[in-house]
């Protein structure tokens, strides 16, 4: 056993830490382009602190989680199962999917909701190497005029936004920071 | 305080509500179904708003509750006490100092800021419910963006009364897509629905959560020749003299005397403290 076991790295005070984590997650989802600190969990590598905290805040036995590519390790599966009880699933049926953009692609694998229940769509937690308020220009709900956010793949995300009110929603995590992109955001790439 | 989990609800319930809030924010105006819990208060007393507040509050928040604009009515007092006891949060009556505001049927007069969250208590979240009682049908109507029935209803208002007589729970269209019930706020408040704060709506009995992110386009339904009008009693407040606030009419005696007073008690109090004087105060001091 190394220092990190499946039992360690959870919330020390779940009600309070989860409340803080949710406030950060809700703020970024309501204001695309904003970046917030998100910490509390110490997940096994390669999962970031922000992504781990997000999973502990939102996942439980009722949510299927897909761990993509390099994130689908024994250590991570055991950690997630111990702390949340969330069933690990394939990409197609998942409520949450975690991984790098390359490993999560293509987006067409994930649920986008139905016309009558657009909420039944996958939330993707995309681990990024960097997270900056630069790059693609965002507009739409939650954004006063425009905002900027470094996006991994603007064309694919534009296609997702075109499905509105259906589509996936995204959290972008990097170390202990988080940003979000709901399907309602319009994306423009500078010419 | 130690007898309760922070903010009363268990963590799994909060996670379920939090997931619904996030999907609600991603699809503004769409009603997300959620597994509403029994709360230690009757339906109709804000069980939906209380659950949304419980899932949203952090220990550092300052919490304000209003009922028809007032901080001191039964519903507001009991919910404020509930969270003082179960979450140990600071509470306030001042709109400016609050970070989370739970409201029944009003939006405060003071402009809400970016760092504030407003939680609405919603009795009937479905704007089409009184026109079409079947959930299967209204759900289909939302999915097909079939809102003609709502316009017929507003048209019938005009044909019967000469104007759109809907005065509260006035339907709005959010982001050019979903028709939404803004909860029974007076239509005077409708223009404020495009605000800087995050707006969350909770309907406990009907088990729905929906949301409007900041700076989201919210349009009150109307016709070109009968445009939407945010109306209020044509009067200044009799206590503080405000001409821009929503007023309650209070019957004073059997002789037909009445007064008009700000429904937002904090707004009225702060104006009076700033030296503004209304008709009744002038008469009493004269």
C-alpha cells in the first residue's frame, strides 16, 4: 500500500466541504468563462483535485460514472466506489464522464437528453493541462457581454451547443481549478 | 444545531438536488424533475425553496427570507428560524447584506448583485397547467415548443377585459425557448428577471427545480398591439413616499380609509431611515 489508499483522500467534513464545492460548481455553470478554486478531495492520480472534489460532491449510487482511458485504473475505481458508491459504466450510459478531451471523444457517444427530458444528458468532466480566460469567445446565459475560455475543441463544442436544448454539459478541471460550459453557451472562434 | 446535518437535509438528498440545479442552469427555464423530500413544514409553505436553499447554503452565507416582500411575516420568520437552527447561518433583513435570499412571490426592490443568489418558492411550476391538466401533454408541448395555448389565454384576457389582466405569475419566455412560470410574483417584477444574480426556483409538492442564470434573456409574453406593461398601484408609498416600488393596499377602518405601503419592508425601512417621508407620516407629525 502506498500513501494513497482507496480509503483516504475523501472529504474531512462532507456537509461543509461539499457545500463549498457545489457553490463553486454552480457559480461556474451559471457564469461560463469564470474560473473558481475547487478543492477538498485528494484523489489518486491521475485525477485532479478539482475533478475529484466534483465527483465527491455530485456522485452517489444513483449516478453512473465513466472513467475514460488513463483514468480507468484500479486505484481510481476503488477510490470512487469507496467514497461515492457510484457504479462505473460505459460511456454510452453514463451520467458523468471523466477524462482528458482526447480520451472522452467523440462526443456522440454520450447521452444528450431527450426532447421531453433534456436534463437526462451526460455531464463531462474534462481534465485540462491549462485553464485560462483566453481563447474562444463565449456569449449567452450567465455572460454579460462576452467571456473567454480556453476550450479543448471549439468546433465539437459548437456542434454540441447547436443541439440546444439537448446536449452535454461540461466542467473543465485543471489542478484545483474549475470552469464550466453549459450547452446554452454560444461559442465563437476568432477569425 | 449538532442534532442536524448541516442545513437539515442528508448529503445524498443534497447531491440529487444539486445535480438538478446544475441541469436547470444549463437549460434555463426547463423544469427539472427532482425527488422532493418531505420537509418539516406543510406543502405550500416553501418546501421547494427550502430544499433548494438547503442544497445551496454554505456556513459563511448570510440568509434573508421574504414573504410577499416582508421579512416579518409568518412564513419568512419560520423559514429563517429553520435555517438558523439547522445550518447556523447568519440571517439578515437587509437585502444588501444577504448572499442567499429565499423569496415567496416578490423580487426585492434593491438591484441584486453578482454575488447574490435568489431562491423562489414555487407553488405550480408548470405555466401551462391551468390550460392543460395532463403532465404528459404539457411535457410534449414544451418539447415541441407549442405555446399557442398560452397566447390564446392572453388573447382571451384582452377580449374579455380589454387588456391582459394577468397580474401575477405572468408567463415569460426564457432564452427564446421555454415558457416559464416566474412563480406568483406580480408582473411589476417581471422586468427584474433579467438580473445579475443567479435565480433558482423550487417547487416541492410538484417536484420541479428550474433556474435562470444571470444576464439571461427573459421576455414577458405579449402582443405587438398589447405590449407587456409592468403595473403597480398608481400611488406613492404612504410611509416612505416611494413612487417606484410595488405597493400593498391596506384597509384602515370601516369608513373606507386605506393606505398604500411598500410590499418590500426592507426597502421601505431603509428609505424612511434615509429621511424620506410619506403621506401618513406627514399627517401624523403635522
